[in-house]
C-alpha cells in the first residue's frame, strides 16, 4: 500500500540509497513509487547515481557523509566485504559521520563477520543497523517481491517493518532470522545450494546434449522427477539457448560460494560439492565470463562450446 494512503504517512522516514546498480536502483524506484521520500542516492559510478536522481527527483551527493545527513534510513547495496566496510570507514568520508540516530539497512551478500563489524561501528556512532539479505533478483526488486532475510536487533527490525513491507510482497516474503550475522549465514546457505543446483543442471543438460537427446524432452522429464528444482525453471531454457543476460552473475556466484566455504571451514566441515561448484564459477571468471549470468556455467559443460565462447 502506498505511503500516501496511510493515515500515519507523516511518520514515514526519509530514505537514501548507497549503491544504485541494478538491484539498488530498482529498490529505490519501488519505494519511490510507493510514496516514500527518497532524498539521496549515491554510487561510486556517479553517472548512474545522477541519472537515477534525475529520474526520481532527489539529490546525488558527492560524499557519503552528505547521504547520511540527507536521510533517516540509509540502504546500502554494495558488491562485497571490502565495499561494505569502505562505506562505513572509521576515518575519512564515511556514512558514520553524523550518523547518530540514523538507521542503516545493509542488503549486500557479504560475510556474517562483516555485518557484525558494521553493527559494532554503527553502535559506536550512535546509529542502528540491520542486514536485509535478498534471495531474489532484479525484476523482484522493482516489483516489490524480494524475499528478505533480516538480521539484527529485533526492535530495530520492528521499527523498520513498514519500510521493508513494500519490498517483500506486502510482508509475505519478509523473514526475521535472528541476531546480526545470522541472516547472512542463511543467505550464504541459500546461494551455496543454488549454485550447486545450477552447476549440476548445466552438467545434466550438457550430457543430454552430448547424447543427442531432445533438450525440451529432458527438461520436461526433469520437471516431473527428483531432478526438478527452481533453477530448472529459471535457468534451463537459458542454458540451452545460450541466453545469459545477467540477473545473478557468475562472479557473484563464485564470491558467495566462497563465503559459504569459509563458514564451513570455520566449523571443520568439508563440503566437496560446494567446492566443486565454486571451482566452476572460478573457471568462468578466469575465462572472462564472470559478467555472464550464472546460467553461463553451461558454457563449460555443453559440447562444442568451451569456455572461450561467449
């Protein structure tokens, strides 16, 4: 429901976004369309931030400190641990400057330890933080149907629930997981299993192709048997048709599998399937295919393709 139709619309906080690539930009567009006041957007690629700012009618500050000053709630949607720590730097330009009383919602898939470190830094600055890990892709960000796994202090989550509901199918896809770092742990498991399934599907369809079997028939059989999966529905046709427009990149698949494997090592666990899947995505990155969608792992398994073909 748009904020403009709520009786308590004056209580809705002002919002800003740091990291407005495809996911962050579509989240900002969604909340703007729902009537929330987006006051600032920021990205290391300024042209993208400026274009989005012109589109939704907000500022595109040149510094992180200006973003914090412009809003009560700041979403961050960055690429990796280094980028997440950098925007919350303990010196120099940082979101932590003037952050007392502000709330940060961190949506990147990063290590649980990084989320815990950000929560600590925010607390020292008098601010609050949540992790809102997303198990969905670019269209869902714009449609407001993200599956959001939230970690952090429960009371902070409850205060921000009304902001997160329009992003998560009116709250039906909103799940509080637990304390800081726990949502990131669950997200790492989600992506680990998804990446294993994707690599496995690429091998199954690749072998079917090598055997001269009709791929449409094989997909239909898979869908009615234990070989079925969400990945079959989202990636099967793309693997066969070599349509690898990026919704979740191979480079991100490699990174996220690495997060899960690091968690496993810390627990003394050996996860050979996760390691094998990560090795496939690492091969894609090494071959210059890291910007392809994860479905591009099929380029390593279908006969006659080879990693050099894009």
